[in-house]
C-alpha cells in the first residue's frame, strides 16, 4: 500500500468506532482493500484518465488500494472522488492524499482528488456516467421509513430518473449505494463492492436486483466460508460477499466464483468459473443470483433447473399459515381436551411428521367458542413447510405431513410461521402428501436452497 494504514487505525481508533456504531459501516482492512482492488481490469489507453469513485469512503483505504492498482497497471492519470459525511474523517482523507501527492511528485503520475463532505445519497447528477471504477464498502444500516425520509428518498429518485420501486430504498443503505454507483459509472465501468449477501435473493431487493442484472454484467463473486472473518474485530457475524459488475455490457457466459476461509487470500483460496445460466435464474417475474459453495449445491441447481413444471402447473398452492398468535390472544389456550382444535406451529413440525398432543403442555389449542373469529383450515392431508429451521438442524427447510387420522378435529389452526402446501382442485392423497414432503426434505432441495438463500454459518 502507499501508506501505513495500521498506524492510522491506531491513532483514530475511537473515531472509527463511533462511525461504525452510528452507521453500521465497518472499515476495510489493508488485505481486504488490496484484494478488492485486484478485481480492477482496464482496457483504456495508458495515457487516458482513470476516474475512481469511493462512496462512503471512511478512511479511504479502498480508494488508496484502487489508485495503487491503477498505478500497477501502468496508468499515470488518475482522478478520485470521495464521499464522506464525517468531518474528522474528511481531514484524515485530505492529509493522506496530500501525503500521496507528495510521494508521487517525483514521478510522471498525475493524481487529482475531490472530497465531498456530504451524504452520497444526495448525489450530484452531473457525475452520472462519468466514472471508470466504483469501489465501495457501504454502510449496512437499515433505512428508516418515516414520512420525512420517504419524501427525501422520492426526491432522490426523481432527480436521477430511476425507475425503482421505493420499497427497495427502505431496506438497507448498502443497496442505495450500489444502485447510485451503478448510475455514476460510464459504459463498461466497474462496480466492486463488499456487502451483505442478502441482495442476491431477498424479497425486499427484487427491484434493485432486476435493475442490477438488466444494466450490468456480473463478472465475479468472492465468498468467505466463515461469516466471522471479515469484521471480526467488531464482532460482526454476517455473510458478506465481494462482487464485481460491469455496466452496460452483455452478460459473460462464465462467472468467476472464488472463496477463502478469511482474509488470508493466499491460504485456502479456491476459484472456478461457472455458467451464468447456473448462477442467474429468472423465477416468477424475479431474478435471483445463486451462490453454490460446493459441488453438491452446483449439482442441485443444475438438476432442479431441469424441472419444467411449477406449482401452478401442478395445481399446487403455497400459502402462509393464517393464524397470527400474538393477534389471537384470548382465543388460544394451553388447557386442552380431546375435542380441542389444534394450533400447529414451528414446534409441532419435524421431518415428515406433525406432532401435536392434548397432553403436551407446550402445545396450543384454539378455544371452541372462539373458532369463528379465526381462519381455520379443513383437516386433511397437506404439507407444512418450516422455513425457519433450528440452528442445529442439518436441513435448511423442514417439510411435514398433516395426517387427519391423527386429529379429532375437523379443522386446524396453522401459525403464520409455517407455509401450507395444498392442492387447488382437490385434497392430497396420503401418498402424494408424503411423496412431496420427502422430496422437499431431500438433500437435493436442501442444497438448492442453501445456494439461493443465506444460511447462518460459522
């Protein structure tokens, strides 16, 4: 690196701590910054100016690493724009870049830098389509959705003429940063980011994900096998991913997927290239990014993508259980008898089996006299899906069969923490229900979901 960031971190440790707590912005260390900068590849002539954007710059270690990478690639004309809202950090960034200019003064390198002490989300439209590189470690803080915030966000959207549903803007700041950085890039500009993995499949990120995959090419992803390794000094346990997107170019046929245990990138580092059709998939008017961490997950994606029929074609429907327990207080009881109406929740669902007993003090029942106040389902063969598997469970999801022969009631209550799968045109037969549940409990389906959705790891 061009300067000793370890010493800077020691001097300004308190300031970094305050910034990190306030914004959930956890600063990159030197190894991470250097590795992220290694993703930079440029096709411009060496005498052309390279423009770099560091949004939410912090102490600007990513910008420094990007400058060093461009110098290593032979570029001598570099311009950097940095956004940071903390005035004290602005002073630090300025002093560091002045030191850098002095260090480069005896070379033929021409370096310019511009520091903006302002919120990056209140961007200046004149910067649109003007950067070659955006390299970011944005704040992970969830956005507020007050009326005042809504008005401000809508103004931002209108000023840059984005067509994103505002719902996506109230989820997490990191998505806003990625979206605006993409707008700032020129054609073939590169967005390199380290963020939570949630945007790749989360429902709240649908609009952003569709924009991202429509307007850019996903070139590379890097995973960390341990969620504790990136910001461990801050006790942050989160699945993070480094991604590289290239704006305005056709999606490559192959996408690079690499992985390391931690930030020792020379140790336990693996890399492979996988077909984009395996990793990017359109499902039900949405686009998803699959991230297989091993061959079993890659095989599961490939096998299940062969399935042509979905729930609609098979006359199946999946719904959320209609009973919300905290809204049904006064309608439920743990005092049961043989004619009680069972309320089925997470604790009642095991692999293939639904276990509820009038003798189990932890099981709930719906009071007969209040049953008309709740939406119940007819007791029949159906499949319940537990989508929040316990931490010690080897499966991502757990499917169980409701066998009406095990209940004395004609109706059942299903908690909203469960999903209910049923037939549209008739009831399941016993064999259909158990067959579907067995399939959903299979390793094939488990590996598929692990590649698609975040799974709490080490």
